[in-house]
């Protein structure tokens, strides 16, 4: 399959980015190196292009009911201007995708699938929507998604917009529409995938190259740098954030993934509800954990076996070096009796420690600042 170029392809080439194919998109992997960009996000600010991340619009008088009977969140509790993170499940309780869904207006919602799951999610929702008289449509590259992340992200954004982007005006998972970098109609959401204070900026694609240049220029005073996909993986694994296709899939439930908190009690039925409610009551047989290696240990390969004594008990689903915590990290599923903080198991000849919480900012104070 031929790689697709993202809207900022030429801007990346002009900045001598190291390019790589990710999910069939040719995008920037790094502008300097992944470690430098990882630490820039932790200490100041970085901006990423989230290639292929589209908004899927769900609109109609029964849109709330449709989402309430399709996703695990309670959309009666989501007001206009706010979003919620949760799963779209199949009948077995497995993830079709994990998504953030924003309420843009009373009867209009914007759902954000993983870039490589847009077609699957849009098709699934359209099929279900036939009984609800709502329309489902991907907005595609009407907008290009940029992610501005780091403790200086708010200062960078405030320098290019008159909108109030304070924590009080735009709390975590809040959204607004504003003029940013001189571009009208930019959707600003208070979210991100790094564990830092952050904003996702949905920029009308025809203006995104100029927008990108302007943002980087204005943000230079706050040490803002362009970042590539290479550092996103290490940032998210330090926060124990799972992704679909590696740590989540159609055979994995929210309870098994440690995401039971996203499943809200509600009267509405939805696909997989019986399975999920049973697991919440009885407990799952396995759970996603973080595996922490000792300092100096090599990074394991994807799919590496996890051993308890001589017995294979799981495998690595994601791996990256945690540049902030200074050691190799991995995610993987283990049988529930081994999912104890401090439990020791073996991966690739190394004794590793099971961690239930994220090794970096486990209470998420930084992203909620």
C-alpha cells in the first residue's frame, strides 16, 4: 500500500524531519531525536501532528440516546462544551475502539476514533444509527489535528489567541471554538496523550501550514519545539496509556484493560454491557499492567514472553524507554493473581516489577493543572 502524505508533509520536509511510515501515513518520526523531544514535552512544550485523526459527527434529535445506547459513558451527564473518554464495544465487551466524544451542541456530538479505526468506527456507527434517525459522517481532513503538550502549552496557546484558555475557562476535557494564530473556527480541546497539560487543536486544513509556522514562532519564547511520532510512544507508556491494536482490541474489555472507571452506571443498554457488568462484579481473569525494568536493562521486543518461574503467563503488548523515569517500560496482560504492585516476573531474561499505576505522575496532577 502506498503511504499517504499528511497535510504537514512539506512543512516537515522543510524542517529536515526524519520521516517514517505510521499506520500507512508518512509522517515525522523526529526532528532532533525522540529522547530530546520527549524531555521537551515534559519540561516545556512540544507540538505534534496527529495524522489521520478525524472528527466523526453524530447529529440529530436522538443523538444523545443513540450514543447512550452505543457507548459505555452516560451522555445524559455530558453538557455542551465538554467531552468524555470511553469505549465502543462489541457484543462480547471487546473494544471496537476507545474514543473521546465531545458535545458540540445539544444534538451534535464529535467523536474522535484512533486514526487507523476511523473507517471501522464510522461504518459501525452508521449501521446502528439507522434505527435512530441520526446522521453519522466523518469530517475527514476538513480539520487537521495538532496536539500542543507540556507545562508551557497554555502560555504558548495564550500567545496566539484572545480566547480564555485558563484552567477555569477550559478544564480538562473541555472544548471551545476560537480564532487561533489568526485562523477562525479552530476547535480547541483540553486533551492529549502525553500526561502533560495539553490542548488538541483542530485547524481548518487549508490554513494548517501557516498555522503551524505561526504557532512554532510564537511558542519559541516558551521553548516550544516540533515533535514527531517517535516520542509519543514513550510519553504515553510512562503514563500507562493503552492504544488500540497493541494494548486494546476486540477481544479485550474495559475491565481487563484497567479502564473500568470509564464505564458509567446507567439504565441504557449497550453492546457488551452484560459482559462488562459481570466482570466489574466478579473481576476479570487478566489485567493490563505496566512492567518496569531495572536501570540499564535492554528494551524488550514487542510480543516478548512474560514468565512466572518456568511458565509463560503473558506477553508484551507495548514497549518504550521511559526517558523521564530512566528505564525501559512495557505493557502487557497478566493473570489476575499476578497483578499485584511489586510482583516480580521475567521478560527477556530480566527480572521486572509489575506496576499497577503509572510510573510518571500517577494521579495526573500535571494534565489537570
